[in-house]
C-alpha cells in the first residue's frame, strides 16, 4: 500500500496503479474548477502528488517544486520551514 505525505498528513493510497492514477487525474481536473463553491484549488497539488507515485515525469516535477519551496521558506520564514520538515538549509558549493 502506497502512502503520500501532504501538508503533514500521511494518506494511504489504493494498491492498484489504475485506481491511483484515476484518483489523481480526478483531483487535478476538479481542482482546476476550484473557482466553483464546492471544489478548491488545493486538489491540484494533492492530485499531482498522487500521480507522482506512478509517473516518473510528475515525480521529478514534484521534487523540483518541493526543493524550491524549501529554499523559499528558508529564505523568508526559517522557523516555518523547520516545522514543515525542511530541516536546516545547506550552503551551495
């Protein structure tokens, strides 16, 4: 059983890849309709995170966004970055 970590919550995912991909695609699609009252834009990153379990190109994109978010948080709010699990900032070089 696969698990993903989304905003500090660990979620179990279905074991079958087609179910996971269908769930991820539905979340992304309905997340794009986030301007409607019932749906929200939070569904897009969750759907991409679920898709990253099975699709390598989405996984690379998700990792890149995660690293950039960590750098941004360390520059602006280092305490929040540590609380979200980004650890200590490393120097380049």
